[in-house]
């Protein structure tokens, strides 16, 4: 079984570390791994300050508080995104303003930004979708011209570069995510990178007042690698699925998204600091960042070379992309997903609608029909796995299946 999610970065050393941390709660009160991780991030983003949080949405909530924007300020961002990128904006009393994407790279279309700027606009969010850098220079010039704050959402793109600098270096603030299916993973986790020195003092004050999550919540995250690794081994049978579903129902592990987030509300667990054991998990994965991303690039090249089905549109090759996922377009995405699943390949469907998932697009301030490219991508996209546990042979097998598939 080839699976795009279920802790796709998890390797044996990560699993052993989770077990070790689980049985050494006496070490959880130290901050050694947190300090090392924060320092490693500062080395990546020179001249910055790094603050560790328990998720990417915590980092964004914290970042928006640091900016201290007037209520009802408008924040420009792309509509091909997830609820976790939108909910902190809404919960902060701000208004998301959606821009359509470029179907060549699934990033915000810079040419569409100018027409949406008004007297209430205060910031622009750049999302480097699937690990492909957006047109930073063009967007940054717009931000500077209109005196707007620039926010980089690097949840998909840790380790990617633009103009020989790491993405995340260009915004006033940048958001990282160490979620279970991100570039590196600590199950839940993230960081706020502050690049603008004018914000250092404010960020420090706000961060000092953040608390850590409960011990129970931390236990849930440490159990996640153990339970999901067991589930993956048995996933082709009903036993694997039963283990995962039962663990979630019994609250031994937490889901990636809380129920209230579908209604664009923020759970009480956010924002918070990153607990020491999860910092240890993230640090262990950060050491493998280059090898992970090199592997993803090789998998993407394999797909690009081997997929020849004319019913499938491949992304334009980009030597700077880290390809967190390899997104393809087809007229019948549901049929292809079903076909792949029948052949033991669980592909992905980021994103099935603008601001995924959402049970209330009105509360999300999105109007159906307003962003044509986004809505097309949402109904025609399939993400193929590129994670460290997907081999070159797996990628060739997936390409062969896609080539055999018929509309």
C-alpha cells in the first residue's frame, strides 16, 4: 500500500525517538531541544528570530497579533488553500480577501492582486503551494508600493529557494508548519519567523505570555507515530483502518483538523508553544531536510518523465520546487483517485474546494464563482506522493497505473 498521508515522513529513527520520549516525561520540562531547533531556524533565516509554536495556525495567530492590525483590516491571500490558513485571520477580527491562482504553479496570481487593494488592505500572504515558490519579487514590489505587510506561508515549502535565498526570508513574518504531512513533521508543530526587526520587541512580549499545551495533548502527539505506523502496516486490511479510527475515537491520538475548524473557529489548544518532546521530533527531522527534499525532487522528475497519459496535465518543471506533493490535473479526478485506490495507491486531494475543508464558505468570506482557476483546480486535482517513504520504483508503478487509466 502506497499512502500519501498517515505520517508520510515517518522513519524508523523517528518512531524509536517517539517511543523513547513517551517513556521519559521527566525530560519534558527542559527547553534544550527547543533552543537548538530555534537556533537552527535562525541560521536558515539569517537576521531573523524564530519562535516555536504547537502548529502552523498557532504561528499565524501569534504573527497576526504581533502585527497589531486594526480590526476589519483586509488580508490578501489565495483561495486555493486550507482552512488552517484562513481561520487565524477570521479569529483575529480580520477579513480574508481572496485572489485567484495561476494554474501553472497553483500560487497566487500577482496580476490579480492590484485590483483587490483598497484603503482597508493591510497585508499580503504568499503561499508557496506544494513547495513551488511564488513570484516573490513581483508580489513584494506590490506590497512595498502600497505599504503592506508581507507574510510568507511556508507550510509547504521549508527548504525551497527563490533567487538563491530560502523562501521565508522575504516576508516581514513567515509561517512554518511541522504538521504530520508537511515537509518535516513533529505531528503537530510550527514556527513564526520574524524578519522585520521592528517587530522583535512586540513578538517577544507576546510569546512570553503563551503557554504550553497540556500533558495529555503532548501524549496524544507522541502516540501518533506509534499508532499510525502500526495502522499503515495493516492498512490493506480492515484491521489497520480499525486501529486508526478506534484510536481517534478513544482520543489516544488527535486528528489533523479539529471539528470546529470546518466552521472557521479556532480550537482552544491554539495558540501555544511547542512542547520539548515535539521539538525533539522536529529537530530530528530537520537534520534530514536536505535528503528529504532531494528525494522529493527525484520523485517529481520520475513522474514528469514517466507519466505520458494525454488525459493528465502535469505541473511545469521547476528546479527550485521541493514538490511536497506532485499535483496533476485531469477531467475526472474522482475516477482516477478511485482507480489508484483500487490498485493500492492512496493519492491526495488537496484541495477539494476553496478553503478546504469548509462547512460555511460564507463565514470564510468566500463567494462561489469568484475565483475560476481555483475552483477548476479544486475539482480536477490529484496529488501524487513524493514523501521519503515513496521509492523511485513506487513512482514508476504509479506512473504506469496512470498511463493505463482511461477516462
